[in-house]
C-alpha cells in the first residue's frame, strides 16, 4: 500500500505492472494540502533545486527554500488583500518560478487557484473569471495589459512580486483530500468551457501515471521539462507539480511559439533528461528531422501518436515514447511504460495503478475484449474531479452509475487500451463505424504529410463520407490519388478518404488538440456555398 507523505516517488522501485496494480491503494491521509506536498515538506533540504529558471536571461536555480519564501510572502500579501479559504484566485503567468509560487501560496490559504492562459484575449479571460467568481488575479505586467479589456472591478489586485515580504507568512490551511484546491477550465472543443473543480488529492492522483510514463521518474540526476503551458493540466499536473513533489528539478522556460531548435536549446541549457512533448510538438520535431539523443524518457498525451510516430521516436530519441491518456476531469488513467511492458502499436497502454478502467456498452455494462464502446473510469480515483463548477446537471451527465464517462470510444486489445476517437468524432460510413485515429496514423506515414486530420461529412448515400485534411510537408504537394492509394494498400478500401483537402494549418485548441468540430463546420460551409 502507498506510504505517506507522498513527497517522494509514490510507486516502489521494483515490480512489474501487475504487481504494482495489485499492491496499490489510494491511502489518502485525512489531512492533505498540496502546498506542503510540493514545497514545504521539502524544507528539510532547503538548498535542493526545485526549479531551473530559463525564463529570463541565462540560468537561475531556485531552491525549495527560496520557493517557499516566495510562496509564503505572496500568501501573506493575498491574505492582507482579504483572500480567504474557498476564494478563487486567477494565476495568469507563463512558465516561471512565480507561477509555481502563486499556486502554492493560494493552496496554503485554503483558496482555489484558477490557471489562466497568457494568450487568452479579454473575452476568454472574462468568461472564466466571471464564471469562477474570481476577484483576484496574480499576474505580471504583460498579463496586466491583457486584463485591461476585462472589467477591472473583477480583478482589482495585481500583486507586484518583488515587493512581497516572506517574513509574515500565514499558517498553512488545514485541508483534506476533498477540499477544493484548483479549478481548471476545459479547452472548450465542444460548447462553452466548463470549470472542473479538483481537490487537494489531484496531485497524488497524477503521481503513479507520471512516474510510469517516465519509466519510474525520480532517478538520480533527473530534470524534467515540457513545452506545454503551466496553465493547462498537462503542464501543471503532468510535469510541474509532480516534479516538485517527487524532488525532480523542473525547467521553467518561455516559448511563445514551439520550434524544434528552441526545444533543443532548452533541453541543453537545462540539462533535461525527461520531457513531456504534446503530439503536435513531436510532429513538428519529426517534420524537421530533429534528433534529441541523451534523454532518459519521453512521454506524450492528448492525441494518439500512431505506430509511425512511435517508430520515429525510437530513431530520434533512442527510446520508446510512452503515451498516456486522460482528460481534465480525470487525468493519467492509462499509460504505456516501456520499462514495465512492451509497447503495442496503435494502443495507448494499460491502466495506471490505482485506476479501474472499462469499455462500456450502451447499457453501461463493461464489454469483453475486442468490442468497441465508451471508455470509462470507476469512481474513487484520486485524480477524478469533484464536479463541474456550478454545473450539477453537467456533472450528473458525466457519470453512468459508478463510472465516469470520458466521451471517448475505444476497446481492449490483449490487455491494452486502443483509442478510437471522441464519441462525436466517430464516422459512420456505409454501415461502418470508423475511428479517425487509424486513418490519420496511416496518412502521417506518407513522406509528403506533416499533419493529418480525418472527419466525416454528410453524404446522402453513405450517411457520412471520409474527408482527410492534410497539411503537406514543406515543399511537398501530394495529390489525392496518391494518398488514397496509400490508405487503401496499408489499411482497407472502406477506410479510404473519398475527399482529400490540402490546408496550410489545422485548427487546434490551445493545448494542441485538433478541433475536428471546426473542420466539420468549414466543410459544411463549403457544401452550402
């Protein structure tokens, strides 16, 4: 069983996947506060490096002692401004030490942090701040400019971090695992964004998946980094907070736009050994032919990679890319782990220790291996959200009995989870139910293709016909017939896109996921023109 406090790797250093799952339980303590978990519990080693800061000029190592002082001073400032337990406080900063200190300070007061994405415009910021009922935002001068378009009565306090006094730190709030700690808004690919409210147990719930996706993260000399912004669950709870909790230094680096060369430079300057690359970043690295030897682990999640990307990863990194799976409401529920079991092309991986996964049929009953259905997670997992903020109706719709529905389709294959796509992305064509991931993977294997997205568009004869939206590799001009033949010969005639559209770019969420709904809207607009 898990031993607490969990400020070290949560999984034992030995044992195969089956043994880890069999011996694991969520032994959550009665009192738990993430501010202690990621920072203050490390003050027996105050000089230990917590963050390697590359966000300014040169490199600056931030110790746990220094981070605690920043967080304590900021907490004192917030308390003086009237921030109290349960209040929502926005954090509008890029990857930098003060972003980490802000969340820690908010949690130490028993308040709820609200991650906000720097590139958001005034409307997006206002939507989230108003829905959350937030009256304070921790930001920097750049963020303050972005907030000028927001009703300033909503965010009257913009603390200047250099004037904080660390000597007047308030006591850390006495919170439990289910006390609210962080409110993360979904990226809003369908409908208005909803706030997923999480308790202080969210970090603990992420640790097993983070550890196995990096083949037991926490080895001597490890340093972790991601280009994913810390405003999103992937950056905040797949990298930053787990790294701090485990004791692995986290690199903070600003990338206004991801480039392979920029990633290479950050990895070198930060002596990075472990990376979480979103799929889009990996595709850009592959398109540039960028090899990054010397890493010990590479993890990825958010969109299926496919066999071609995994093969390329072995050549580019000299290791297996470990895919993981989850969502804002319940993250890190399944993962590949090359150190525990061999990868299976086309599949994500296996259930992470502590998570009970199922593929459900229409009646809510788990299906047997090989049958496609709804991917679901059983209640009780530590990374599962408390509910949608002020949306009990939407929360209820998310569950079917004892299972939380992910909204994704998939099946079990030899004990591995195979992802077929979002429920609303599945294509019904000529009697077949077709997931886009397999076709996209096949198209990505063609040397002229940089990015591919597959959707279904209305068709009187077939219900839907398959359309492939292609971003060509630089300098290439692939023709439709060549790509159709490529899919026909490698997959099946019924999976061949009947339409191939070349595009300069694909619509994506700020987290790098393809917005197929937007591609469908554009297709409908063309058909009606």
